[in-house]
């Protein structure tokens, strides 16, 4: 099976061993952070529900932030479960700025430097809407993890 076909199958939720002989299937370490196409039902569901834009809006509501700072904060908050790279973060920031949800300003306007983003009024309204929409997903995941922990660890 070609790598791209295998990736597509994995993104669709199939196990590599379901589609190819085990000799051609590369095992993946479960402890590695997964990306947007993850088959991890917990992280994947949150990403599809809008976790990343909500986290950006949340952090820029607290103080002006720049892209790398946001990536670091999200990685730290999620203990690496939501790994964000520049190829995801910067297009997201540009899109959110174009929609008027955040406003960016260069740290040193006379030269290219860090671009700090702050929340706009429209961004605050969107942040509230997204938080309300994401709450059932977070609650479901928290309940699931708690039930698994109690079942397996007798707690």
C-alpha cells in the first residue's frame, strides 16, 4: 500500500493492518502527538469541533500574543496532545484576522518582527459562541476519560 493511501485510510479511521499485510504496516507510537487527520477520537473530535481557533481566541483575550507563543502555550496546555506547527498556526491567524476576529500589529512596524494579535469585539462574540459549542465535546471526553480511569485503575 502506498504511503498516501495508507495515510488516507488511517485518517478515515481504518487500521493499517486492516488494509495491508503486517510486514508493510508501520506501527505508530500511541504517545506521539497526532495531527488534524488523527484517528484519535479524543483529539480528533476536539480539533474538528474548533478547539484550535477557540484556544487562539482564548489566549489573545488575555493579552496580545504572537504565533510561536500561541503554539507553545497550546502545546503546554495540552501536554503535546494538540501539536500545532507554523503551517497550521499562521494561516489560521491570517484567516482570523481577515474575518475581523483578531487584530494584528507588528512589534516593530519599521521592520518585519513578531506580529502580536489581540481580540476584537467580533472575536469575543465568536469566542463565547465557540466555547458554548465546544462544551459538550469537552464534557463527553472528560466523562469518558474518568470512566476509563475508574474502570482500569479502580478509582
